[in-house]
């Protein structure tokens, strides 16, 4: 199985942009900043954003 990484990256980037537009309240960047300030690691924040994007993507496929 071969993965087209540039295309996959673009797809995920689009999902994150759409997720950011659809979230109510302050932009996602504020939440990321506050999480990092509270002690979350970069890896933890990235994992959380990845899960959010995946859940958004999966909900749209149903």
C-alpha cells in the first residue's frame, strides 16, 4: 500500500481548517495556547487535534 503523503497532508490540513471554522467560541489557537501554558506537551496537543480531525472526518463519512 502506497500513501500519497502530500495529498494526505493537504486533506488533513483542509479538515483542520474546517474544524476550526465550525468550532463555537474562540479560535482553536487560543485553546492550543492555553493547553501548552497549562503544561500539555506539543505531542499531546497534536494528538488531541488529530483525534478531533479524525472524528470530524469520520462523522462526515456516515
